[in-house]
């Protein structure tokens, strides 16, 4: 956090969803209405200061375009890949997405440029906030969100509060191992669920199936491509997602024993393909958890799509500005 | 919870540590001093009401023996195997230890008999409270306690508060799987850490090693026996614990990614043997977690021994009576 509490009315906030490839930004109202929004390339090879200049200018431009009085904006909310420090508002070690931005005091940088207090949290934590605010977890105080994309992130709300842990790095659920003797992961562990069910792992799984079946594998297969193939009726693509669902189910079973959530939300880029694996997750979790942990448990897909991160960043700003 | 808040001074509490085999009970002072204590067989084949009669009488007898004025006792704290309902003070489904006591309103039963408000929590949660209060986790607000015994339990303190989850069953860390394709567990999952590192699993691992080595396997090997063999210099016993440490390290790696604790405490009956596996856990966790999650992380053995559960039950009563 940087800049203390806001004095002005918190009717609107600036929201920033920082990703390794693109940064989404916008102005969001207290009811969740997006007043204006934009996406710009993050270009993480440049300096973080240059990125902050562009973001601040773009946020102001949205305000002018939409006729927003800057005095009605109470705070800035930022969701970012971790590791990061929520308390200090710093990107401590944002690997592998933003390696050159290590140590960047992102809250101070935006707060200086925009003249409002700025608040930072992990993008998956922001996702959990947005699901609880406007998505499928409304009314739930015990929520786990899994963001399935390039990597797998996790955001946990436990008894109404975001779980941060000792150094703000709780909820790294992509690095729950489902095989202690499995393939090596970048985190140092083996068999992390991220290696079985991220977008890249899904694409690679499909590519191997194509080769095994003697079908020509394009050099560049993406998870999006596997989804399109499944939509076109390709059985190998469907089988790929079914396997992904099996692995995810095993991981979610452990997550349920750890956190005893009421709601598990499947989100991120892979959520689009969830019709091909959601039921598998549900049935594996049902098979692999104590009955007491299944009572009342729901496993759902995020309805917020691309805006989930932006809305989560906005929610973060509203909550922090209100001192929640 | 049952009976609301206490009005009388909370200088002393009655504490009950209910186990499948024995029930420990005593009177504990606010500073953690055990004024008097006793252990009696739980005899879970009898009715829970009969158990409550005996426990209440034994608690009163301790008070008389120690010259305690009952008016100075503010509340009753109870630690029990789960699943249970903290809010309702009920043993919902205490399997496999107390199958006949399903649905027993333990708080109401003790509160009626003793005339004080009674408070219930999971025994591993009570263990976490006791470690934070008087043990190795003093000063830590992010604590995970693993109780290694007949089963493996978990108690999690996140940002200063016990993690309960949606239905008070969070922290079932013995059912974190380390192999999605591993042996079948009673919870329905496969490869749960409990199957690799509980007292029974440790004894069985040693038994297999003895047979492989052509040494005579006693029919009744216990984890205590493996510990004694290790103390006597038996290399197979030491190798057994080293393997247990490898598996525990893999599980703790995932737990660290999930909760980002400052302190992981190894507790329960197996803690005595920790000199034979603690360093292995530490080195595996170091190898298998992101550096940001290792910063400041400590992995230690409980110093509280047999009294951990009783002290945790007492702490629970003090906290609940104080409305914490």
C-alpha cells in the first residue's frame, strides 16, 4: 500500500491488470460498471518506469474521453503476477513474466503519477475478489479461484478474507504437486499441477496425441487451438481436455482438503474450454474427498472472462480505500 | 460454541484432549501452567454420554484434589478428532476414531455437566494454538502444524487466525496427495501423505525393509519400535525415517506453496523421532519451493510433547471466553 487512505469519495477507481503480455486498464464504478477500458502491450523489456508513464497517461485519457471528473476517483488498484509484496506495494520478484522489473515499487510509481493512493495484490487474488464481488462466488466467504493460463495461479478467500500468508505468497496453487516423482518444475518441485494442466501443458498433450495417432502436428499448437479442435468435434482434443480434467480433479481434491472451500472457481484463459473438463473435475473431486468436505461444495467456471482481472483490481482499490 | 461468553474471571479453564484411545484432561492457568491433569481410557465403544459423565467427574476430582475453587474456572476447552462443527459444538462425523459418537453435541454435554461454557475445535487446530501460545511458534502469525500419529492431521493459523473453512474442516493436510496414482486412501483419494508418513505407514515401511533384508519381522512393529531401533543404531530403521522425511518434504513443499507459512511444526507421536527426518524435510522443502516462499520459513519440532493437545484445548477455551 502507498499513499494511505483516500479522502475523496470512492465512487470510481482506476484499475490496472498487469500481465506479462498485455496490461488492461480502466475506470470502474463501485457497482462494478466499467466506465471505460483499454489494453496496451506491457513490453516488459522496457523499464517499469516507462510502463508506468504510459499507463498513467492512458488512464487519464480514458477519463477525459468518458468525461470523468478526476476528483471522483478515489484510488488505484493493481493486480500483478507475483511474487510481490502487498504491504510494500512492490513487485519483489515477478518471474518469469517480468524479470527486469524486480523490486519495482509499482504502487509508489502509480500513486505519484496519478495523485491517488495505489493498492497492489497478486492477480489471482484479484481474480478471487472479482468472483466474490460480481462473479460466481457471490455470497461465499470461502473461495478458491484457479487461474488456468500460461501458468496456474491461485487466489484463496478464507472466512471472508484474502489469504496472503507470511510474505504475501500464499495460494501458489499451481505448485501443488500431484506426483512427488513427476517431471521437474521451475519452482524446484516435481509433478506440479501447472505441468499437467496449464495452457502450454494442454497444447503439448494434444500435440503428442496427434503424433501418436499419426496425424500431422502443427509446430505451433496453442490451448486455444485445442479448444477450437474440440469444438470442431476432434476426439483427440476432447480426450486431451478429459485428461487435463483428471489431473485438475486430483489437485482440487487436495486443495479442498487444505482449505475446505464452499466454492472453487475455474478461471483464466482455459476457462473457455471448461465444458470439456469441468464435469471430470467434479467427479474426481467427489471421488477423492471426505464426504464432510463435499457438503455444500460447488465447482464452477468464471463468468467474468477477460474482465476478471480488471474488476478484481478495481475491487481491491475499493476495499483498500474503505479500509476493509 | 455453547453457553455463550463467560462472566466469571477466566483465570483457569478445564481442558479436554479427546483421542481415540485416551482422553487427557486437566485444569490449566492463563499462563499455561497445568494445575492438575489426568488421562483416562476413552472407550469409544461406550456411549458418548457415559464418557462425558466420567470426564466431568474426573475434572471435578482434579479440582478438589488441587484445592481449586470452581468459581475461578471460566470455561471448558475441547480438542477432538474431526470432522466436527466448531460453531455447533458437535462431533459431526468423528471417523475413524469414534464412529459411534457421530452427531454427539459434546459442548452442550460438557457445559451441562460442568456449568461453564464449552468450546470445541479440531485436535490439530488445538495443537496449532498451543504451539503459538507456548511452543515453537510463539510470535508467528502464519503457522502450519502437522500432527504425525495414527493419522496425519493439520492445523493452520493464517494471519493470526485459525483457518476453519466453510464447514470447519480446513487443514486436513494428511489428505494432501503426493501421488495422484498412488495407493488408495480411506478418504477416497490416492497417494495421500498419511499413507506414507503416519505412524502405521512408518512401521509398515520398516517391516518391509526387515523382510527384504532377510531379518525376522516381528508381527507387531510400531513406529515407537522403529524409533527405538534407530536409537539402538539400526540402519534400516534410520533409512525408514529418511524415506519418511523425503515424502513429508514433498508434502510440506506443496503446503508451503498453499499457505506461505512462517513456521511449520512437526508434532504428534512421531515428533520424538524427528531427529531422524527433520533435516530431510528441510532440505527437500528448500529444493522444492520458490525462493520467495523460503524467506524466513522455519521447520521445527514441537517441544510440547504429550501436553500439546491439552494445552491447545485450554488455549481454545481462553480465547473463546475472551471473545477472540
